[in-house]
């Protein structure tokens, strides 16, 4: 008789927007949904990232929702500590994750080396993981197409299978639907990963789930607010660029190397072609962004009809145009410091927690003519969040800086669905009895929970805490 419950343990992105990892246990089968790295306050990050809260060798398989670091960044630890199963995802997600993990491995080594150099005579710290650890993950990926292409479920064992829907968040991103059948009982669980907007540039819009799902783990990063229409955002962008021309400013844009950067390039390319903005030099100062742009170009099957119509048909790349410059070496990056405005500098990291963006902020944040353009979600305790919320002075690379540059926030370019869009997704999914809100901070989650409860009184809505376990 099948009387075991399915257990779900929330090991990350619980009342938080980072470190996504959820453990599903069905009898003795252990499946991990995502294996992300925790990003945020250094002391908490070190603690959370140094070891996994479960035995890696006991995990049978991983399904990865997409290649952002906060969803895949702990895979090197999982493999190093004894995981020997498969990591399932789309081919594009595997390609994206390879770039992200290599970059992360190199960065972790650099952070540890820098620390040890500055703290000579003290105990040496070990790198969270190394570049070699990151590369060891690669052979565990098992890519599968979206269900809309393969029309096939993917089988994990005699009782568990899953399918992949397009989440429309970033290249390759998936919504995962798990089906567990035993003794004539079927349970269905969906995990949204990060959910995209409906009008996402470049990629296909997210797909809705066809089957009834009893339980859903749903992200609600923007559970309390709605984005303005993209047309208004373009007007803001236009105004910023016109101001930059007039004042000879630098527009400094912290952006994730993946997703936001390619979307911005695409939008700026379109606006330039349509003569909606004056032509100014645009620097993509992130080697990772450039390699990820290559990954985009290798996955044209994921481009939407508009991209095909406007670029591919003409034999043009959406990611290259005449005033766009990709910088590679550190020297080239430093040269941008001496460039006179107007220009735009798009650089990582997206939350200003490291990378070349810090040098550009260091150089430009004190000039009242400059503009800092915030285009993505800024987690608590990050420098990006402080700048977004108007803090001044701020610490950059160990020095205090007055924030004199104008700060503009274009949240609408976010790759995440807003409240209305999340509710629409929920409305399209039938059969939900239990909803678990993940990848969210408490103020957003609370408002979203109340809204869902008033609209769908039959759904049991939970905001799980870190490490909480539920049985279904
Ligand atoms: Zn994401």
C-alpha cells in the first residue's frame, strides 16, 4: 500500500530572493529542484555557501530551472561532495549554466586570494569552490527540449516523470511539472523557477501549464507591485540618453550579464534603427556578457517571431550594431574611465556586489551630470539596493562616495513577472490546492498571499521559512 507522503524541504529562496533550492522526497528518491548560490550579505553568504544542508551523495537527480547563479551556483559543491546523478534542464540552460559556473569558480578563487593577500599572518580562507570544481559539473548535465518541441515526458524512475514548459524568464528557463504515480494515486507538483513577463523581448512568452497541479512552488519577487508598460520605459530611456547628450554624461548601468544585458542591447538596437534615440557609444564591459551573448546566438530556436522578422531574416544579429563596443581586457575596461560622455556603460554585477561595475561607479557616482540606471531587482543588503533607495554616501571598493549622479529606476525591464502577471499565471493553472510562495521577500510575499487568498479562497497559501519541511 502506498502511504508515503511526498516531502518538500525549502533549503533556499525561502522568504528571500536568492539561493534557490528545494528538496523533493518520494519514498527514498531524493530530487533537488535548483541548487543555487546565496548572494547578499557577505557574512551570511559565506556561512550558507560553504556547505550544503543535506548529503550530496544521497541526491538522486537535480532539475535546474535556469542558469542564473542563484539557481545553479551551488552545483559545484554538490558534485564535489559526492553527487553522481543527472542534472536535467534544457540545452540552453546547460550552456548558460556552464558560462555562469566557470565565471563563478574563477571569481570565488579570486575572492579567497584577495582576502588571503590582505590578511597575511591570519588563517587562510579556502575558496568556496574552484574553477576546476565548476568545470566538473559539466558532464552531469542531461539536456532535454521543452515539451512543446519533444512532446515527451522525461522519466526519472518507475513512479516519477516530469516535463519542461518555457518560463519566458531568461534563455532556456523552464517551469517544471512533476508527476508522481503510485498505487493508482497521482500527485502533480509544479515549480515555476523564475517566471517571465508576457511581453519579454527576444524570447518566447512563457507557456501555461496544461495539466491540473495540486501543489505549486511559485516565485513572487514582484508580488506587491506592477510594472509600467514597456512603451513608457522606452520614453524614460530616450529621455536619459537625450540628457546624456546634452550634459555629456555617462549612463552607468549595472546589469546581470545574462538576460538584462541582451534585452537592453536589443531594445537600444531597435530604438537606434528607428531613430528614436541619438547614436551614442555603448560599452558592454563584461566578458561574461559577451560569452553569454554568443550562447544566445547559438539558440535561435528560442527567439520570438519579432526577432526573426526584424533581424534574422535580414541576416543581422540583434546583438551587434555600429555604436556598440564589447570590451575584453582589464586595460580596455580601464580606458572607458577616460572616455568623455555622452556614453552608456553596461557592466556586471547586476546588484553591484562585485565585478567591473564597481570601478565605473567609483569613477562616476560623484558627478551630478551622470546617470545610474537601475534595471533589475536589487536584493536586500546589496550596494545596488542602497543606491536604488537613495542612500548617500555609499562604500565602493573600501572608499566612501557621495552619490551625486542621478539615479533612475527602470524596474520594468526586469525579467520577472509583476503582480498582475503572476495572478494571471495562477488563474491559468487549474487544480491548485497548495501554493508555496518562494523567491520573495516578506513584504512582497505577504501582500501577494493576501491577494491570492481573496481571489482564490480554496487555495491554501504558504510562505515557507528556510529549512521548513511540508508533507503532501
Ligand atoms: Zn532568474
